[in-house]
């Protein structure tokens, strides 16, 4: 119980700092939307950003392959209570860091040199101006690729030592960098300031990690001892397939960009904003619960305590779903109002709001399979198996292309996010089935709980939707729109909690009990 309590405390801390990070990220997106709207300049930046984002977010971010491999291996080698890591562990850290630096430096140089060819391949059609501007942006941001993998190693090491704050709050630096530079370069008609700010933000993320890593006893000393190193071999065996898996995920994005470039101007920007809104609640939930659970999964696998893994899996994913399901219904019901509230100002008009909200609604169906996929993927990594998630991701590339082709003419922008939801469901299902060969997680319990939650959400949001459609919707002030949106969602959540209590969903009872305990500690002597 003390371990469970520490996990929940860590989850609350991570949720808090992630909310701050996501909130600042929203301010960044609002600034970009205000100055550049959903058009030519924003499309050029977001097209170019896909390459560096692969390194800084997907590969190097919390949950990326470098972070995951570092946690999986180092969690079995170090004791967070020790004052100083062993020489063997320090040597492994520096060898891994040296190899990562060499590989990613070469990749950065190649991207800089061949930026025009890369953007010509990604952007479908013959829009030479868009390709030229995207090429400029990509060259400016090419150093971000070098920084990405190194940051991932630092993140993984800090989280292994239960230092959750810095890895989750440091992405704020990139958002603040973009906001600050945009504010001082309002005359930047080409949007070059976006690329410059992104590169500066990545460098700041790297620099802020250095003191914390050194404090743990790890000093940067280049080490080229790549041969006959068992632990390094384990790291590479985890990183390589996981990195390929992230790359496969990026191929999905390139497939989407290919189809989006055939649609109206601003389509890709709209999809990007929809994904950012989607990632705000989902990213907070997944990061808050899976980051502290991952090192525990790795240790439990090493100790072969499989019953404990089942317990923490159901506890973690159950709480995630309990919150994620009403969030999904809330997005479906309030997408247009929420996007209008967040973005519609300056160059971001009502048509842009419509595009983003349509993409967001269809993307929201991915929430439940997204949570499940990321949860079981951490268990695969704990078993030192990153090949299976890669093969599953690879197997669905053709499916992604086919689904986009089938839906694009009928649904437009929404086709791309709907296919994303369906592919996520496919990946989650396949991973869940394959995991049964390693451990039986008793999915029957999972489906019973999720069924009760869906019933509670349908009733709660259905009742409040009747109220929602009868409230004023046109020609209302920003303040009234905010009150309406947040008020309906809050009322829906309250109704959901009441119905969940009636259906005896276990997490409601735990929530009530924890509130009672808090009140007793604070107010009862």
C-alpha cells in the first residue's frame, strides 16, 4: 500500500507539472494561431517540424524509445537510494551517450544537406513556394535531431532515480521560447521565427538537464567501448526496434501529410491543432500514470512477480479509463465550442475552427485504444521486448494508407483522424493478444470495467446534451461561451460520477474514501 501511495503521489506531481507544460503549450499554439492562422506559413512550419519532432518528442521525449530503454535497463542496475552509481553503470551511461551523439549528429547533417529533397518528398504536389519555405524551416531546426536522443537518455536516467519533475516540466522551455520570439518578431512574414524558436527551445531543454544528471554522479566522458558490453547490447536491442517503431509512427504522419496536401490550404495545420487539443488531456493522463509505473513494471519483471504486474496494470489502466472515457464524450459534444474558445481570434477564423473541430471529433475515438496500447507497450519494454511493438506498428502502415484512401473523398480532413483512431484500435488489439504469450492480464476484468464506464458516460453526457443544445449558441460573448462550455462539461462529469457510484465502479469508492481521509487529516483533530 505504501508503494501504491507513492505511485499516486508521483502521478499527482507528474499530472500537475504536465498540466502546466500543456497549458503553456496551449498558449504557444494560441500565439501561432493568432499570428499565422491556418494557412501557408503555418503549413510550412508544421510540415517541416515533423522531422525534428520525431527526435525531440517521439524518440527523445518521455515515453520515447531512448527514455524507455534507459528506464528498462537502468532500473534493474541502480538503486535510487545509493549516493553514487557504480563505475560499471557510469561507463554504460557514457558509452550509450557517445554512440547516440555520433549517430544523431550524422542524421542532423544529412537532414540539413538534403532538406529540400525531404520536403519535396513529403509535400504532395508542385507547390514550390511551400516546399522552399518548409526547406528553410527544416534546415534551421536540424540541430534539434541531435539533441533529441540525448535528452531522452537524460529523461530516462532522471526518472529511474524518481526525479519526475524536471523531465516533465522542461518541455515548457520550448513553448516559452516560441511565445517570446513570436512576440518580438511580429513582422516576420515568412514565419522563420517559429523555426528559430524551436531550435533554441530544444537547446534549453538539453542545458537544463545537465546539472541534475551531474548531481546524480554522472559526468559526461566520451567512451567508445562498444564491444563485449552486455548491458549496452541490451540497451541497443531495446532502442533500435523502439526507435524504428517511433519512425513507423512518423511514417503514419507522412502518409497523412501526403493526403492532407491534396486538401484545402490549412488542412495540415488544422490536423496538427486537433492533435494538440487531443494530447492535452490524454497526454496528461498517460504521462501521469505510466511514467511512475514503468520502472515498477521493469523491476517486477526482473523479480518475476507477475501477479503484482497484473495488479498495477489494472489499477493504472482502470484509473486512466475512468477519466479518459468522459473526456472522450466531452470532446465529441463540445469540440466546436472548445476550439472556438481556445483558438478563434486574429487570423484563426470560423472556417479554421470548423476544420479543427471536425478532425478532433474523429480523433477522440482513439482515446481508449491509445491508453491501452501505451500501457501494454510499457509491459513489453519491461520484458526487454521492443521488437513486438515495432512489428505491430509496421504491419499497419498499409492499413493506414488504405483507410485514408477510402475516407478522404467523403470525409475530407476528418478522414485522416478517423483512420488514425482505427489504426490505433488495430494496434492495441494486436498487442493485447500477443502479450498473452508472456502474461495473462485477465482482460475480462478490463472489459467489464470499461463497459460500466461507457454506460455511465453515455447516460451522463446524453442527459446533459439535451441541456446543451437548448442553450444559446450564436452571438454570445467569449465569457458566456466559456461559462457554457466548462459548465456543461463540469455538470456532465458530476452526473458521470453519480451514475458510476450507482453502478458500483470501484474507482468511485476509492475516490470518495481518499477525499474522506484527506478531510480527516486536515480538519479532524
